[in-house]
C-alpha cells in the first residue's frame, strides 16, 4: 500500500465494530471509550493534511474570516455548492472584529436592508426602524460561522497566514493574481528569529481578500498590490462617516486587479473611502456582492488546473 493510500483511508481494525463499555452517568460513574494517544494524532494528521492536499487547487480562496469574509463564504457556498471554497484566517479564532460592537460593547447594529441576511441565517434582532440590533455580536458571528463550516464545500484553515500573493502572466499577457502564499501564523510571525521557513501555496482562479483596514495583518492584499507594482498607491481610509462609508464599501466591492476581489474594510484602504465604525450592514452587503463578483468571473472563464486560460 502506498503512503497516499495509507492517508486516504482510515485504519480498519476489529475495534471499529466493537461496542465499548461507556456510561454517560453524572453520579460518579462516567466512562469514556478507550483510546490510544496515537489514534488521536493520526485522526487529526490524516484529515488536516488530506485537506491541504485537496485544497492546493481551490475554486475560490477567501483571505480573512471576519464578517465580510464569512458573509461572502456563506453566500458563495450556498449559491454554488459545487465550488471548493477555502478560507484562510491568520488568527486562531475566526470572526475578526465581529465578536463585539463598538467600544467593547456587546450589541451589534446592522442597517437595513442587510437585515434580510440575518433572517436567512436565523439570527433574531430588535427592529429600530432604519436599523436592527442583535443582542450580542457573538450571536451573529457564531451563527454565521457555524452555518459556513457546516457546508461540505467549505474549508477553513485558521492560524494560517497569507504571506504573499501569487502573480502570474495570464493568457492575455496581463499580470494576474493566481493564488496565495501561506504559512502557519506562528511561523509567519517569527521569520526574524529563525532562518529559512519557506511557505506553501494555494492556486485559485479567484482570490477574495477581506483582511480589514490597516493593522498588523490588515489590508494585506491591498498593501501588497502597491509593493508588487500592480497599484500605484493606497487611497488610505478616510474619517468616520456612516452614511457615506457603507454604500461606498458595498457598491465599490469589485475585482480590483485580475484575479483579486477586495471586500469589506480592506476596500476602504484601497479606494480611500470613509470608515463606518460600529455598524455592520456594509460588511454583510460587501461580502454578498463579492460572492456575486466571484461567480461572474468563474462563469465567464475557462479554467484548467485552477488557472484561467480563456
């Protein structure tokens, strides 16, 4: 049996068909099924590295699992269940800044018409007329995250950083973003302390970047466009104006260079639009629009081995 076959199939042992002496008794008699430490290691390793192997070519890569990235993943995965959607998140905990509202307060404000999305995913809210309020931002984020992860065509690789963009010359001779360069986040944060920790790659015809506004890992793709010469300079996010900011983010969501769609607050750094502060309707709307943009690109292209060839 080859190493690949060993990884692809779970080990078959007589124990698989045994009934175990377990007992869910909370009066001091709780007993678990027996396990070997090596079984735990192999169960994780096989699944994790099979996923890495299978997703080395994806249909869509979403960089960032905040409110915009997760909204995009939900819309895209539910609309097109045949697509292989891979989400890369640098933090251990997905969700970005959507676990709280403003100034560490818990309620989440979402302006209409983004309330439709809440009804679709099953999040209750209080209606305040032009906007709605979810009692705790974590209710929105945890619900959306669970809905996304339950979809069989979605893979989330958290604690994984995008260190660079793959930029190739396409069939028309134009520079095109053709994938992402990844590494485990703890490795990416320690390149100054260790030598030669080379990365990995994921090829995809569409990359959607939702890394937020400028910060330690924010606006990553927008900033990288400048250093690669694909963008002359950043627009830089302007001051807070909710009424200008939210429609600008949703309406401006687009493919900014071939192969790369920007969504959410990363777009404000690219375009120089305003920030909106603690209101999240634009994050939902921008994520949904990014999904539509990705489908438009995929449906109008001929794709082979993760690359657009016509």
